[in-house]
C-alpha cells in the first residue's frame, strides 16, 4: 500500500503462529510493521538498548511475564506504550499490570481493538512527547527569567487593577522586593496594599493618579516617589516603569520594574547644589574682581596720579623764560626726585599686591615670606617647616598654592582666634602637600556649609581645577587643619596617588607640642 505507515514493533512472543497473525492484522490496518520477536529478558533488554520502538506487544510468558517487560521499560526510563496481547493472563493480573503502567490489554482471540489501540497510543505518545518538550522549554524559560530577575537592580513585578471593584493585586513579584521594599514576595502578593503604605504621603496621590491615567489611556506608567521601609530611618527614591495591557473591560495588567534611584536623586541634588554654589562663587569672585579693580584704579589715581600731577606742577615753573637763580632749580630737582621715588614705591607696592615678586624665588621662599609678613601684621606666630630649600614648580601651580596659603592665613586672622600656626610644605613623589594647622577655636561643619563661606569654596575649587584634593577639619577649642594635595606631574598618572594619600591626611592630627594655645 502506498500510504502504509511504518511501525517499529517489539513483540514479546514465543508462538510464531500468533506473531504472524498479529503482523497480518497490523498490515491490514495500514501499517508497515518492522518487527522483532524476543522471548527472554536478556534479548528484551538488548532490543530496548539498541533500537527505538513505537510500541511493545507482549504476551505473558512463563519465562518473561508482562510485569517483567513493564519493569524493563521503567528501568531504562522508556516511554514506549506497552500493550498486553495474551491468551492466558487473568483479568485480575491484567488489571494490576494496567495499574502499574501498561497502556492496554486484550486477548489474542479478539484483536479487533489492536490497530485502534496502537494508533491511539501513538497519538497520545506524540502528545506526551510534545508536552515534555513544551515543559522542558518552559522550565528553561523560567530558569532564565529567574536568573535575569535575580540579577536586575530592581523589583520585577506584575500588577493587576480591576476597576469594577477597585481591587489591586500582585500576581508576581521578584525576590528583590525583600531588599528594596523590605517585603518578601509572598507577603506582598498576599497583601498588595502594603506597597502603597510604604509611599510617603506627599507622593501617594501622584502614584494613584498616574496609575489611573495609565489604565485609561493604556500608556506607560511612569512614577517616581519616595518610600520608607518599616524600621528603616532612610528614605528611598523609587522609579516605577510598567507597560499596561487590557484583558477585559475592567481588568488591566501591568508588567514592570521598580528601581532604587536614591543615588541618582542625591547626585542630582548635589549637582544642583554645586551649580548654585559655583554661581554664587562666580558672582562673588566677579564682585571681588571689580572691587580689586576699583581699589587699584583708586590707588593709581590717588597715589600715582596725584604724585605725577605734583611733578607736573614742579616742572611747570622751570619751563618759562624768566631768569632764576641756580638754587631755585636745584630745589625743584630735589622735590621732583622725591616725588619720583614716591611713584616708584607706589608702583612696587601695587605690583606686589598683584603678584608678589618673591614667587620668582620659588614656592618655599614665597610661603616663608608670606608667613613672616602674616606674623608681623597680626602678631600670630607662624612657623614654616619644609624639608627642601627649593621645590621646582611651574608658575601657575606655584601661584595657585600661594593663593590658597594666603586665603588660609586670611581666614585664620579673621575667624580662628589663634596664637600659633604651624605650616608644613612637602614634595611627595610628584605631589605637593601643604598643611596648615592653627590652635584656634576650631572650624565646625556648620561654618563650612555657610552660604557665604566663599573663601573655603574658592580654595576647594582651585584645588579641583588642578586635579588635587582639599581637606579642612576642626576640633573645638583645639584648632583647625587645612590640607591640600596637588599633583605636580602628569595629572592623569598622579590622580591615583592623590587618592591613595587621601585617608592619611583627611583626619586632623594636632601636634600639641608644635601648636599650643599658650604662648
């Protein structure tokens, strides 16, 4: 027959006549049987190991019972349908074997059901095989899904809203809910109202409002707000993103994720705060710059300009044609020389204010000169400790360090109420360390965070522009310590060195021998 279906049959049979009759029935039923007959347990096991079979037809032989065949199939974990075709097995024994896993049972004298039973077994075996493939794929998919959700930085969830009775539920919540929300998944799924209870009162209304808008318009549900986990003093910023789908007129399901964005929010606030401080600092520096320009202009006008005007008036009588005694001109020359000396002194003083010439002698000499000038001006003892007589720096870096030192001394004179200052200037493997310790009242965190603390901000910004670090800390009634670390070589290569020395100089260490409040 052209449409004959191939059928691999393993037959447990000792009667050749019965075997031929079964094959004829299979052939007439539209099969093209490929049959192997066995009658011993060893032959059966070999056949099961060496080939794949569509069906096993077994008689209940004395040396190889149907139960033995069923056991052999189970031992090798084979899902081959077993149909018992017997002439002598009793109904009770057949029922027992059927209960143990045999597919069907029939007597040899009535094989009318054989072909339909085989076809039915093939169909069910195919369905079962497909079921196992689907189940395996589902298990792999679930394993992959669990692996993904367990490594996501947030809570993956499914959320359901029934608008008819305004009921909500969480059919699925990933394990990360315990970390983010302080709720194990099962507890949240059993009691979905626990999540809104975590939301701060100010953000709860927007949560419900955006949820309803998403449900009505089937638009993405985007919400950001604050939660506070029970027993936790910290407040967390949560970002919720979910995509809705309508399953009925009154039921909407969202698939989404909740992520902790606290760090991002804190970073945004810090950036906004830094921008505000930079704007204030820029305005302050511009104001100082204009004030400095006005001061210089005033000094040039009042001092140098006035002196030059006086010189002009001294020269004016010398330019007429009236005859005068030599003593008159000698007196004018002395007066003009004195005025010129005054102009030279004023020019030198203004130049020193703009850029001290001592910087041309190196940063060590400049710091020592500034410390002496500070002591002479304020009466506060200021000692400088430096292991090297000279530290080679480019002019821009030297000026920056000098200006930071100047600003530090200015702050000490204004606020510290100190009697002694200890300065340390060191070169540490292409790093410059400047440390200034006073024995004053000690700066507080509140002082450092004041909106008008432009001096500290300016020093910090100047250090950051040079890829360095600026630290300031105080101890009440003991003093204040200012430390800067700035790389002198390749900035990229030195950044790691700056960080490695961070902890070493971050905590104030007051040398009571060198910095004492008593004179």
